[in-house]
C-alpha cells in the first residue's frame, strides 16, 4: 500500500525539485505558519487586535501568498517536466524517495531554509501592518474619506484615545461585524461608492459603558457649572456681548440622590428616532424606580410610534466630544477672543463670517479666496488700516482659512452644520429633541421645557453683565 503511494509520489518529487516549486512550497508553508501564529495570539492572548482593516492582511495578503505558493508548485513541475521531456532526460524509473539521496536532501534543506526566511519576512510585514493599521494615523489619514473626522479629532480633548477604542466593540460578534464593515468600507473606498458626507450614527459605536465610562465616572457629582459665552457683533467695532449661564449639571450626591442634567439621565431611557442621526425623536420611555414606564410621545408626530429603540447614554448628548464640528459663529467668536482673528479690525466679524460661509469647491480655492477677499476689503474700504495693520490682517486671514479647512470639506460634501451637535439647543435641536415641550405622556405629563430646570440665565447677550464684574471675571 505505502509502496504504491510512494511510487506515485516519486515523479512529483522528482519534477518538483526545481527552484520555482521549492519557492512555492516555502511561500505556502511560511504564510500558513504566520496565519496560525496570529490565530493563536487572537484566541489565547489579549494582544489580538480588533481593527476592521486587518481583513486586508488576514483575508487578502496572507491567503494570497498561500495560494500563490500553491500555484507556483505545479507550474514549476510542469515547466521542468516539459524541459526534461524536450531534452530526453526523463528517467525510465524515478529515483526512490530516500533521505540519503543528496539531491533529494538538498531539496528539503532548501525548502526548510526558504520557509524560515519567508516566515521572518512575511511575519514581520504582517506584524508591522497590524501595528500601522491600529494607529490613529492609519484610520484618519490613509483613508481621506475620514478627513473631516480626523481634523476634528486632532483638536479634541480625546486626541490621545485610539479610534478603535470607541469605534470597535469587544467580543467575537463585534469583531466579526467590524471586520465585515471594514471590508465593506474598503470596497466602497476603492470603487468610490461611499456616502458623502459619511453619516455619523451612534448605533455602530461601542456603548458608553465600554468607552467613556472607562475614564469618566458618570456618578461623580459635578454640581453647577458656570458657562460664559462671548459673542462679537456685526457692527464696525465688533461689539462684545456675553451670556452667562449656570448649568445644573448635578450627578449623584452623597445621599445617592440623582440631580441635575447628569443625574436625571443616569436612569434607563429608551428612545425612537425616525432618522439615522437621531435628530427627530418621536418617543422616549423613562423606566421609573417603581417599575412603571412613562412614555413621552411627540405631539408633532402623526404616524405609528415604532422603530429601533436606542438606550440613551453619554454619547446622545456628547456626540461631539471627539469630533467637534464648530458653527461658523462659534469658531469666529472663539478666534476673536484669543485674537487670532484681530478684534481691532473694523467689521472683521461680519466680513470674516461672510468669507468662511461662502461656497468654495476645494480647500485650495477657499484659501485663495478668503485671503484675497479679506485683503481687498481692507485695501479698498479702509486703506489707512490696510497700510498700518497689514500683518494683523494677514494673520486674521490665515486663521479664517484654518477655520474653514477644519470644518468644511467640499470633497466629502461636509458643509457648515452637516454634523449636528446635541449638547445645547441654540444651534441644533439638541436637548429640545425631547425637551421641546411637545413630548407628552398618556397621563398628560409634559417632558420639561422649563428654562430654570436646566440652568439659570444670569445674563443673555449683555454688553456688561454685572455678575461677571461681581465675580471679578471682567
Ligand atoms: C472618544 C470616542 C471616539 C474616538 C476616540 C474616536 N471617535 Fe469617531 N466617533 C465617535 C462618536 C461619538 C461618533 C458619532 C458622532 C455623531 O453622532 O455625531 C463618531 C463618528 C465617527 C465617524 C462618522 C461615521 C460613523 O462611523 O459614525 C467617523 C468616520 C469617525 N468617527 C472616525 C474616527 C477616527 C478616524 C478616529 C481616530 C482618528 C475616531 N473616530 C476616534 C467617537 C469617537
Ligand atoms: C481614554 C480615556 C478617555 C475616554 C475613553 C473618554 N474620555 Fe473624555 N476626556 C478624557 C480626558 C483625559 C479629558 C480631559 C482632556 C483635557 O482637559 O484636555 C476628557 C474630557 C472630556 C470632556 C470635557 C470636554 C471639554 O471640552 O472640556 C467631555 C464632555 C468628555 N471627555 C466626554 C467623553 C465621552 C462622552 C466619552 C465617550 C464617547 C469620553 N469622554 C471618552 C479622557 C477620556
Ligand atoms: C442629557 C445630556 C447629557 C448626558 C446624557 C451626559 N452629559 Fe455630560 N454634560 C452634559 C452637559 C450639558 C454638560 C456641560 C456643558 C458642556 O460641556 O458644554 C456636560 C459636561 C460633561 C463633562 C465636563 C464637565 C466636568 O465634569 O468637568 C464631562 C466629563 C461629561 N459631561 C461626561 C459625561 C459622561 C461620561 C456621560 C455618560 C455617563 C455624560 N456626560 C452624560 C450633558 C450630558
Ligand atoms: C432622548 C430624549 C432626551 C434628550 C435628548 C434629553 N433628555 Fe433630559 N430627560 C429625558 C427624560 C425621559 C427625562 C426624565 C423625565 C421623567 O423623569 O419622567 C429627562 C429629564 C431631564 C431633567 C430633569 C427634569 C426634571 O423635571 O427634574 C433635566 C434637567 C434634563 N433632562 C436636561 C437635559 C439636557 C440639558 C439635555 C440636553 C443636553 C437633555 N436633557 C436631553 C429625555 C431626554
Ligand atoms: C433641557 C434643558 C434645557 C432647557 C429646558 C433650556 N435650556 Fe438653555 N441651555 C441648555 C444647555 C445644556 C445649554 C448649554 C449649551 C452648551 O454647553 O453650549 C444651554 C444654553 C443656553 C443659553 C446660552 C447661550 C448659548 O448660545 O448657548 C441660552 C441663552 C439659553 N440656553 C436659553 C434658554 C431659554 C431661554 C430656555 C427656556 C425657554 C432654555 N434655554 C431652556 C439646556 C436647556
């Protein structure tokens, strides 16, 4: 039995003893070793990476090498056979498979040596690929599609938290889902079929428990927070006004009372929205301590109240804690406050806002037109200012360009306001998605819209708020 099998194998090994087949064999075995190595690490170690783009290495690169090696073996055999047949060197009896035969032994040695070398090369390449793909640089930069989120991430308080920490869940099903997502995205990027703008959806993120709450303690009692908002006017002097708000942030106090904004949302709430970015919330359910459920339904909604229920967590309010997209007004106010847009330039608030809100087809066009627009405004309307304060004008123009390029991405159709920020209620619906005074329960209870439940307004658009003078803040 073994004898006949050995006889059948003899010609294969005889013709297989050629450089192409040997290299093929070595490639296949090296790729197999690396794949097995990574599987062992993923299953037993915690070094296993969850990055969705690893599909590139594990589903394409390594299996590709494995198959390439398998294809090279028969090609080498066929070529050598053809060569030997042509030159009439095919033996009538194929040499025995015998380790003592030096020719045969050298073949095996070559395969072992080549396997080892390939293993080191393929292994190092894959390992480096894994580390690279896990770095924020890869997610943010390699894929220009994410340029808007990358730009916003870099200036956020979370610029040192890895993308995968928030975006990819733990556990097998999350890993598989993320991997399929990653492969789908790669296909979309390759064939340019990705959506523009990319829609931001909370449902694909890890729950806050596994991300935010690793670093922030939701139960920490924060008490009241003083919020001062400075705004500049559209008049020649760019007049300053301030709003002063005391936010009742609360938390859990020493007596375990839930209070304020944070405290009240630590309860279990579920809501249903009709759009992917959760802007139109038609119903929200509050699970009360006594086990009952109060459902508040929007009186504006006439259709059936059904859809996917989402459990409210930190990210429903702090959806932009990482990818902060500013409003043009907020961005210019902030820049004028630190004087990177010079508040002494007449009408700079009005002109600056107009320039950054105009439509441009690319970042380059925006840079050229914002700069020339501001310069020509001062050189024609205020020649004296233009000649005496040219450096300030140029610096202000540079800041305006930076503001535009950090928030607007024509190539991805990301405009001002594309990504809503849910934290307040003045620029986007935010808190008023539920607290608009139109969400009412069956028993007639309205979800509060009372200004003072959330904050005390100490000053609104006030030129000279007395409270700030009293506090020594101006
Ligand atoms: C601290 C958590 C956190 C980190 C770190 C983080 N993100 Fe996000 N990301 C979010 C949240 C929350 C949203 C949803 C935003 C919204 O709904 O407006 C989001 C949305 C996105 C979106 C929009 C599409 C989608 O999948 O929802 C992209 C793209 C994105 N992030 C890429 C990145 C990249 C690239 C990095 C790393 C450079 C990164 N993120 C790091 C929390 C995070
Ligand atoms: C790896 C730790 C880490 C994770 C995870 C994390 N944060 Fe933070 N967060 C920080 C640190 C550190 C700061 C303070 C940064 C600073 O002051 O510059 C911060 C700041 C903040 C702030 C204050 C922002 C500001 O402008 O002052 C908010 C709000 C916040 N995080 C919410 C979140 C939310 C929501 C999540 C989940 C999506 C989250 N964080 C996940 C570490 C983390
Ligand atoms: C109902 C909306 C809402 C929810 C839910 C919420 N927050 Fe906040 N949070 C706010 C508001 C409003 C502020 C203060 C205003 C601001 O930061 O612009 C704030 C401020 C913060 C700050 C900065 C203030 C500080 O402590 O110094 C952190 C950090 C923070 N939240 C973390 C969290 C975490 C973690 C969760 C989830 C457990 C969470 N928040 C859930 C609305 C919310
Ligand atoms: C998804 C809907 C939803 C959103 C969005 C939302 N809330 Fe709430 N909020 C609720 C529900 C539900 C309650 C609890 C009502 C109850 O107890 O019956 C609540 C309660 C509160 C309370 C306590 C009210 C009271 O009567 O004492 C405050 C304060 C509050 N929310 C502030 C905010 C702020 C600030 C924001 C925005 C940053 C916000 N909420 C966004 C659903 C929401
Ligand atoms: C459900 C809670 C909630 C209710 C109700 C509410 N607000 Fe607010 N409001 C907020 C939060 C949160 C912020 C802070 C937003 C931020 O951090 O930027 C805010 C900020 C403001 C500001 C500061 C200016 C600005 O540009 O952000 C003003 C003014 C204001 N609210 C007015 C009102 C008035 C007037 C009412 C009553 C009709 C009201 N709010 C009701 C939550 C609420």
